[in-house]
């Protein structure tokens, strides 16, 4: 159903409301997309860290020198000591 508005000032108010609604929808969609992208990025980083820790645990268990483990995993000596 479409409204028929003949008064120019009412028509302008309606147009402004529609523009504001469209702007709000665009902003919400943009923020949602940014949130999803941020979540994906955090998930990737978490997975990479878990891989580093798992690799370091295996190397440590096999008797590798902590300095070598640091070199190849990127973990600090402190992080390796906690494993």
C-alpha cells in the first residue's frame, strides 16, 4: 500500500524519514559485516596460536632445545617453559 501525500512539507518529512531508515539499515549491515570479519580474524589467530603451542609441545617432548623451539614456533622462552 502506497501513501499519497500531496503536501510538499509532509512529502519532504516522509522522504527524510525514509532516508534515515535506509542509512540506519546500511550502517547496521556494515557493522554486522565488520563484526563477522573480526570474529573470523580472531578465530584464525586462535588457531594459529594453538598450532604453535602444539608444535612446541611436541618439540619439547622430543628434547629439542628451547631456543630452537622459539626460533621455529615464534613462541617466547617463557611460553615454552610453561608447556
